[in-house]
C-alpha cells in the first residue's frame, strides 16, 4: 500500500517495536524502538532508533544511534557527513557511527 505521497514503504532485515508508525519510508538493517515515527520518503539504514524518536519526511539516517525523543527534521541528513555531524555537536565513533543524544531536535 502506498502513502498519501505515493511512496511505497520498504523494510529489509529490520526489527520494529510496538506502536511504531512507518509511512512510505525505507528501513534497512535497523532497529526501531517503541512509538517511533518514520515519515514519508525518509530513509533509515544501519541504525538504532530509541523510543518516541521521529524522523520526518525525506530525512536520511545512516549508521546512527538516535536516543529517546530525538527528532530529525524534514530533509535533514544524519550519519552521511561526519564533519557536519561533529559540527552539530554529535559524537562520531572511530568506526563511523553517529550518536544523537536524548531529546535533541535536528533541523
């Protein structure tokens, strides 16, 4: 089934917890915590998303850990450009995983 924008959601090798809402998003090799929301056109790859996190439309999350109540704004990229992530104050591990702390809103 397609969402209101005509996007067909896909999920590959991922785990989704109770109450999560996925609408026309691409989820791959990721774990989504309870009550997380992934909006239309968003892409989440190789990520761990804790509870009540929201990834808005057309956002991209790659190789990242998003703590509770994190909001990734529409069209924002996290885990794609490590220098940009560090400039925002995020931790980037030696292996290239971006960590976004609890309650952070990334716009």
